[in-house]
């Protein structure tokens, strides 16, 4: 813990930690030490972690990297963080992210950009988003693991951009209670770590049924670490042809081929598969996610949480809402609220929101059919490129930024587990990752396939 606290202080340039909690860390580390001395050895005893700012941590600022939650200190602890603490983990501080987890580059944060510890010459690169601070902190060894959340790729894309591992579990595996909501039917928390084994250990501590989350599944949590046998002989790995996008960079195509060859060499049975509705996933996601966000973010009204605008004489409640939300939300969040409100409006509900829901059902069916035909896991690239430069995409058209999520959003729409593992580099030496998609509730199997790629 002390080594991490020192490293964090020396790494302010990465802007990964937005709120340091050395006092909490010291007292938790002492408590872990006392547990060890008493012969109690929980899985994460004394392990220093960073916590994404989206998680509510009792008495500690939890702002979802938004101005609208300025000064918000929750009265309660999220289920995930309380389970991690029960398992002996130590919190080093809160990690940077895109505002309300909306973004793919950590550039929408009220705290400013997080910076990728990897660089080429002097070009500052994004660590990805939305869990950019988590990825940067783990990659730079500021903590031994971090929590992330993934609504459309926010664990897997930053993991791939920083050369670490991150898993988005099956929807319902990890409680959403106390995690600031973005798009509730897609949001899932998961671990971001240096190795697959660390992810397996941390995921077990984060998982489990929680009566406080109505979508939490009452399904036993297996020992994910015990699943890491390294033996994948006979496993059927699907290679979906629809993920071979037009204009895929040669280095991404090669990464994918190399990963396929590694799995084949390890004894897996490689099969070409088709997921025909893949091309509709991104548009469906960018209707459903903003729709749910516009509803979830209605609670930030200047009354209950954080920021309230200064009002002029004669202002009423409408002016208070408008001014507070105009000041408190950044541009990307406002764009999502507007898009979401539009697609849910009476005149457009059927044309956009309802159609996107139908597309979502078809995407899920594509996966169901492939798994029913005997496929155990699906291998794809995690991202269309290596980490890009800060400022390079944010200044362009937002659609360009959204295209980053092309390989990851299908997994959230279908509620499946997905993992990103670092398996190679681009020509300039930047990390690249592959994604594996698994059957629901079979994270152990998925982690084991990922383990054989590591
Ligand atoms: N980049 C996607 C978005 O901006 C996904 C974000 C996430 O998974 N939280 O919506």
C-alpha cells in the first residue's frame, strides 16, 4: 500500500487518480494486517486497489467525473466496494473516467483527460474510456487492480489500449447497487488487472447475488481461479466473419490471425461462424444507451445531489433545473440526454427506441444460435486500432468516437461476458488486445481461454 501511495504521488501527470484516500488506505491496510495475524486470509487481504469514480464510496467523493455531482459524498457504500473491502482489499483512491461513463477516451471528464502511460515519442495518448483512469493506473503499477464498469466496452477498450486485462461479466453477475447508473440494462462492473489470474480472483470477490439490485442473478459464484487450468483442448472457438470490417488495419487483422493460431495450437477447434445482425449493433446501442441515460440522469435536478446553479431573482423551479443541468453536465452528456429524450418521445418511440429493442433481440439470438451449435467462445479484436492521441478524436465528429465501440457493444446488448487480453503490439510498439466472448454465466471457461492467450 505504501509503495502504491508513493507511486501515485509520483504519477500525477497521468491524472489517473482524481481523489486520493491515503488515510482510508492506511487504516484498511492495518486492518488487513490484523486479519492476517489472526490467521484470517481472505482473497484480497491487503491488496491495494483503485476504484472508478462511478462507484459510491461512503464518505469519499463520488462524482462520476461530473460537475453536477460536485461535493457529493455518499452516505453508503456500493455493494461491489463493500464486498471488495470484506475480502480484505485496500482503497487507494478514486479513478478518473469519462463523465457518467459516456465516452471512449476519458476526455469528457470534469477532471480533465487521463493519460496513457504508454507513449510513442512525445505524443500523449488516450488510455481509452470510459474506465481510462482505471486502465492507466493498473498499467502504470499505481495499484494492483482496479474496478471498471462496462456499458458498451468501457472495461475492454481501455484494457486493450493499455496492455492489461479486463472482463465484463454476464449481466446480473455483479451488483449494480451503488454504482451510478448510465444505461441500466447494459451496465456491469468488472475487474481490470495485469493478468487473467488477478481478474479471476478479483471477479469472484465482486460477484454474487444482491437483493438490493433487482437484476442481480441468484446464481452461485464459482471459483474462477480454479477454472484456470490452461487446458483448452477440444474447446470450440468461433471466428465471426461479420467482425472482419471493411478497412480493418492490417495489424489488427494479423493480431486476430495470430490469436486464432495460438488457440488452434493449444488444441482448440476453430470454426468460422456468422452473427448476421452485427452491423446493426452500434446504431442500436447508440439509441438504447442514450434513452436509458436520459431517464437515469433525470434525477440530477439541483435538489437532491451535488451542484445547484446560482439563481436570479424571479427564477422558478424550471429555471433551477435548466441552469443547474446546463452548468453541471458536459457536452457529451447533454448530447446523450437530448438524443435519449428524442428517441423516447411519443412521435419517435416506435421508429427509434422500439426498433432498437427489436434489433437487440436479434443480436442476442445470433449469439444464442451460435452457442447452441456448440461454440464455447468467440474470438474478435477488442478495438479497431491501438490507442489514439488525446484530442485527435474528441475534436472530430462524435460518430468517429462512437465507432471505437464497434467490437464491444454487441456483448452488452446480449448480456454476455466478454474479456479483453493483451496479445500483441502495433508497428510502434503500442499494446493491442483481443476480445473473447463467452456463454452466459461461464466466466470461468472464458477466463481459461483468455489465460491460454496470455
Ligand atoms: N464508449 C461507449 C459509450 O460512450 C461505452 C461506454 C461504457 O461502456 N461505459 O457509451
